[in-house]
């Protein structure tokens, strides 16, 4: 993972980044460049492999992967927000 991150162009020379999926450091979240979220509603399926068919599926992924504990209503609200971008 470190070797992959060292080639992503986001880490300053001599900088170090954790495997964020494992440690979730707020400082190291900067090491990842996420896609532009503008116009999301019209370009599903989501993620590089199309693994999330809908925005609700994408929100569900984050809820499960990072154990956010979102309620169904919160997930629906977040998906509704993402649809407005
Ligand atoms: C609840 C919080 C989050 C939401 C709702 C969210 C939402 C999304 C969505 C909808 C996509 C798909 C975009 C597309 O396919 O065009 C996406 C992709 C991505 N996000 Fe997030 N995101 C969240 C948190 C994060 C965090 C904390 C990071 C980095 C530490 C991150 C990094 C990424 C990356 C790298 C991708 C591309 C993944 C891929 O193509 O497989 N996201 N995000």
C-alpha cells in the first residue's frame, strides 16, 4: 500500500502516509484524491469498478466499511444530498 501511495502525486517529498482504510487518520485522509462529486446523480454506477449501482449503495458501502452507524433516514438524507451536487 505504501508503494502505491508513494506514486499518487499527493504526498510531499519525504512525506509518509498510512493505509487510511486501516488507520483512518484525519491527517492522512489528505493522501487520497477522491473523484469530483459534482453531477454525481447522472453518472452511476459508482466507484472505479461500478460496484455501487446507486448513490444509496455508495453510502451503504461507507456506512459498513467505516462502521459509521448511520440510520436508514441518515443514509437516505446523505444520498439525497449527493444527488443535489
Ligand atoms: C460518508 C463519507 C463519504 C461519502 C458519502 C463519499 C462518497 C463517494 C462517492 C459517491 C463516490 C463515487 C464517485 C464516483 O464513482 O464518481 C466516492 C468515491 C471515492 N471516495 Fe468517497 N465518500 C466519503 C468518504 C471518503 C473518504 C473519507 C475518502 C478518503 C479518505 C474518500 C475517497 C474516495 C475515493 C478515493 C473514491 C474513488 C473510489 C473508486 O473509484 O473506487 N471518500 N466517494
